[in-house]
């Protein structure tokens, strides 16, 4: 056995172990679909809630105004973005 063969053998064994671990930890299509669906809901629900609350507040004010609707929709976008960012960071 040559001196470099031992190093090559260890390297191949490490790569084989790494490949086996990656195969065990691989996400299924269903798990990925659920994860992406959760991300979508975490983003869109604050936007919808802001739109409904803003529309309700605008309907209580005299005259035609969309000030609260647009403001709370924008706030929902910001909150939804933070939700998605937080979920992605915690998943890593």
C-alpha cells in the first residue's frame, strides 16, 4: 500500500458518509410544499388582516378615503416580510 492510499481511503470514506447523511436528511416534496405554503400564509395573512381592518376603519370615517386601508396593507407587507425572514432564519 502506498503512503498516499491511506489518505485517499479516508477521503473517500468521509465523502461516502457525507453523501449518506445528505440522503437521510433530504426533504421530501411534501415537506417542501408544506414549508413553502407556510411561508406564503405567514406573508399574506397580515396583509389581508391589514386590508380588512383598514377598510373597516375607512368605512367609519365620513367621505371616501382609502388612507387606513393602504396604510395597514403596507404595514401588513412589512410584518409579513419580517415573519418570512424570521421563519427562514430559524429553519437554517
